[in-house]
């Protein structure tokens, strides 16, 4: 009997998948490679179901002789291991970003005279359509809260962008580009105290209270499905931080980041130009511990932001604090720097990773913005936050529009700065998430 191989994610099974499996089983003895979570996340969304659940589902489909794990989007490893006579895949991948994988399958099969069979793609149904339908339904707080941990486990770098209202959040949710055949998108959102307060016309000195910021999160969560990291500034007084943790966790926020400073909030980008006081290691560790005791689930993370580099205290002080905060229970370290050159951050990351490989490492390259994402991955960074770019780009565009109308006494010349009305209406459909 001919040996047949096909691969499947099996996360959202539909009629098209069943048709392919039925066709493949009729060609011979069928082995199905179920892609790992990491393999799926490398080219599309993180799967909803675990690998174990997906394997069990495929094992119980009629016509499947054997189920194996496929560790990569590439078929090559499993093809060389099982040497099938036939590989079956729907013909749609000829014109998608998987075209290079298809060619690799053809070349590998040629080594032993195997062949690729491509039955027609089932029209009118796709995983993307099902995913879109699920987005329309939305997500529960529990699902959203737990999603960030899953992303960190499966992605080499989690990309996070600032959102300060429902509109900016929709852009973060929907914007995609294709680069080198792979779809790129943001994985999560950052609720920045700077942009939340600035969008309200207020200074970044914790002038916007927690209740107001929670309302912004509600507005964002009503129209999106992606997880959120919350900028908690200093976390407030020790007695107040547990309340913040419980409020954020209840809404479905995935993590809070608090900085080790005390006193009146001043933005870190002022550096030593403004008077800023760093908390003692002991006091800040106590605050971390209080937050950990307040949370209900382990899905919610408390991350410590270290200001030593910003305040001129040096890398040794930053490393000492990082290890103390980790010992106190912090599940991640955000290291901050206002230097234009990334060398300081690079040095810290290398020294930190030489001593600790398990804790999340987060960076915010607002000042040192020449550093690339591949460089961050090499440094052992897990999460990159683009912390204020949505608001910073919106303000100049609005100012240009306002000046144009004033200058010309009409809005015609401002059209080049504006999104068409129809596009706005399509961005925010009547039946949103």
C-alpha cells in the first residue's frame, strides 16, 4: 500500500480539511503531521487548542492511520523521516506565502521518487473566515488575560504597540503587512499612562486616576481581541497597588508594569534633567509581593521596570535590582534607557541573560530606535513595546489638517491628510467586536 503524508494545524477544522483528509486516505495509508503550536505561530495566529487536543481530534478522524507531530512549517524533517510515496495538500498554496514550502516538498520527494498531489481547494470556507467570525463574537476576560503568556511561549519576540482609545486599538488589531512571505502583525497592546493622559490634554504626572484609565481599557476591549499590558507607573502607594492588580485582572488585562520610582511622577525620558527619586530595593520588593498576593490567577503577570539607567545609576545597580525583583516574584524585567545609542541596553541584556534565562525581558526602544527586532531576539528580549508612536504620529497629522483649513479658508487642501469617509465607515462596521 502506498504511504501518504499530509500536514494540518487542526485548530479550526472545517469541511475543506475533511475533504483533504478523505482524499489523502483514499490514496493509501495516511500519516497526518499535526503542526506544533510554535510552528503554527510562525506563520499565522497562535492556535486556540493545545497540541495534545489537536492530535486527539485528528486520531479520531476516519481514514487516518497514524498521527505524528510536525515541529516546523517545513515538511522536510518529517518527509525524510517517513519517506512517503505521496504528499497531499490543497492546491491553494501555489499562490500563497507557502509557495516556497511547496517547492521544498517537491524537491524533497524527488530524492526517492515520491510525488505531490494537489486536489482543488474547497471553495467558500477557510480558517481565516472562521477566525474573523470568532473575532466578531469577541473574547472573554479569562481568554484575553491568559493569551499573553501563550504568545511569549510560542513567539521569538512579542510585538506590542501603544493604544490610547478605541480607534487606535482598532488599528493595532487590524493592521498587517506581508514581509518575505510571512504575515506580520502586532501581538498585543500597551496602555500607556503618557498617551492616555496626553490624549485627554493632561500632563503625564498620574493626573488621570485609575478609574478613568480603566474606562479607556473598557473602550479598547469592546472593539478588540488582543491582550494588553498596562503601564502602572509606580503602582501608587503600597496600600493601593493590590486594588490596581485586582481591577486590571478582573477586566482581562494580562500584565501590569510598575517602575521603581517614588514621589511625583515625571516621565522617564526627562532622565536626570528632572528631579526623580528611585525607590529602595526593599520597598519595591514589598510592593511586588503585595501585588502577587492580591492577584487571583497566575495568568496575570507583575513586571518590574528598572529606572537605574535613566537615573544615571549604572548597569551594576540595574542588575542588582533585577535579581532582587525576580527573587521577590516579578515575572518580568523591563529595562529602560533614554540614550539614543542602544549600546547601554545591549550590555545590560547580555549580562542579564548570562545570569538568568527564564524571566521575561522587556524593552521599550523609543530613544534607541535604530535597534532592530532580530537584534533584540539575539539579545534574549521577549517583548518589545512601541510605547507612544500611535499618539505621536496622530498629533502632527491633525495639526497639519487644522493649519491647512485656517490657511485656505476651506477643507479641500486638507483632503490629502485625511482618510476617506467611506474608509472610516468600513474601519468601524455597525457590527463590531
